[in-house]
C-alpha cells in the first residue's frame, strides 16, 4: 500500500522496487548485454587506484619476495647451465629425426592490476597492457610458475584475462611424461579445484606427475605447466578418471604475468590442430612424395 | 553534493579493496564481504533510500566486474541496503552490538544468495557452501564493527546516531 505511506517512505519503496526490478531483468538478460565496453571504461577508471593499492601491497611484501627471488635465481642459474648443454644437442637430434625446430615462446611482461570475479577464487584479472602493446584476444597468460589463463577482452591500454579458475574455461592438456591427454576444468563445488578430466581408465597417471598444455590445443601454446597430479579418482560415470591437480601458478598471489601469443587461426579461418611433433616429411615440404603430403593435408583438416 | 562525494569515495574504496588485497585474501580462504560491509555502513548512516541506491550501484559494479550473473549482487545489496536503512530507524545505531548483529545477518544472507549461483554437485556441496557462508560471516562482522568504530573516531562525532524517540537520542 504505497499510497498510505508518508511521502518519504513512499519514495523509498518506489526506488527499491525499481532497483529490484532492474536487477531481476539484468539477471534474466544480462548475459546477452555486451558489457565488455563498460568493463573497459571501468578498468580504465579504476586502473590508477588499482596501481596505488597494488604498489602498497608490493612494498609490504617486497623484502620477503626479494629473498625468495635470490634463492630462485641461484637455483635457475644451475639449471640453466645444465639446459645449455642439452640445448646444444637438441636441434641436432631434431634435425636427424626430421622434426621442425622448436619455437620458443615470445613473452611480454605485464602487471596484474586487479583480480575480478568470484569468491573465494578470482576468475579474471585486469592486465596493464592492451591492444596498443600488441596484446590480442586469445593470447595465453602465464607466470613463471605456469599457465593462469587467456586474454578475453582487449582495450587500448588494458586487457582482461579469464583465468583457468573460471568454470567456463577448458584447456586441452597432457601428462608431461606419458602424453596422456585430457581436459582441464575448474570445478567450483563441492569445493573449488582444478580437475583433469576425460582421461580413459586404461591410461596410467601417477600422483606427482606434471600436467602441461597439449599440442592439440587450439588456444594455448604447448608445454606450459598447468599443475601437478594430487589425487586420482573415477568420475561419476565410472568410465573415466577424474584427476585433481594442484595448480602450478599461485592464483592467490598474482602481481606479474607474461602474455604469450597463442596459436593463431589459419588465414582461411578454419581452425585445426597443428601437431608440432609431426615430421616435416609428412607435410610435403621436404622429400616424402606426393602421397605422403596429400595424406598429411587430409589429416590436418 | 557532499553526500554524493562520500558515496562515490566509499564505493570506490570498497571496489578497489575487493579487487586487490581482499581478492588475494579470499583466494587463501579468508573471505571478507566488503560489499556488505560498505552497504550496511552506508545504510546505517543514510537510511533506506540512499542505502538501496548505494547497494544497487555497488552491486552492479561488482556484477559487471564478475561478468557472470549480472544483477545478482545488485539485487541482494539493494534489498539489504533498504532493509538495514529501514531497521536503522528503530535501532540504537551507535551500539557495536547492533552493528555486529546487522553485519552478521546481512553477510550471511548475501553469502547464501551468492553461493546459490555457484551451487552444483548436490548435497556434497552443502557442507562446503555452509562453511564458506560461516567463514565470511565470522570474518566480516567483527571487522565491520571495528571499521565502523574507527570511522566514528576519525569523524570525532556520532556518525550514525540513534533512532528517533529512543532513550539515547
């Protein structure tokens, strides 16, 4: 009975009714509204404040982080020396096997300005680089520890990456040692966890093994660490394994990241997996015969 | 004009804290519901009309940031802002106990509502979601009382006052 209320109360009842109705409409049709532009304006407005808040946080933790980084640099220098020796013989071996040369990742360092999304885990981040810096939608975002997500929205000076903790993200992955393929997903309930699913029961996976992005992925560069196997169970259907992973990257402590260009779609616009380990002789670019080249082309499609 | 300035400043601080320091804490399991904290504080001071407006604006900004289920925080915080604003007319608003109870109630309601959108996995999820609601409530309510007290000390006056007609008014 709004008409029986005093004018001030009547006004507040009308106001709250309008707000509630608007919220309900947004709940119903909000997913169809193109909100990326609005988020871009918001990110641009909030970026200076996020930088200030982030600077305070960095200053507070810089001492402990500096000590850790020193230890890490020393460890990596030792490992680097070992890898240099292996790197010298790797191209020679690849050439003998007819494999294409390994393409390294070109990494662009960015600052993580803000975390967005859900409680308790964020499912998106605002990055300090945008289209002006060469960042494009689809680029992979990673830290020195491993994959964290993928660029989903790009604005001139900033961008937004959707993290692997978004339940709508899926990443084609494989177990590093055995090459067992599966799909990485984030499952928010009954408790938030990263699950490596669609792994056949016959495949052997062991606790502690490292899972990396697969070369079958259309979206991510291959070989980026994603996590380690923590627990293995059978899924609800009883036909597949459900493997829980400990994330490689620390989602709770994101300050800096790298943007790496993901595999680009071909010029004809038809996406297809490109097998990096596929021998050159099968692609028809080297001696191998027309039949082999034709077969490879058919398989690639 | 001054109210609008404080309105924008409070919303800005809440949103920046939510996307920086508190997001890092939440990922470690310590969830502070700063949206509820700010809405309750604002509604206690400015009553129901401003409370509902603040809740709606803050919730909408949080929804746009999250990109999924736009409107869920806006709806909950609008109703909470209105409810706390209405209740503040009949309560001793300067009492820490009153503030604590309001924050407990508001945080629990908001967390239950927000958790409903994440709910999947049947009964197995109920325990975890209940834990999440309880943890957020236990963390947010006492912290909120401290924040309200500190704000009161800084302004060096009764920030919230008492309900009209109450003995302490």
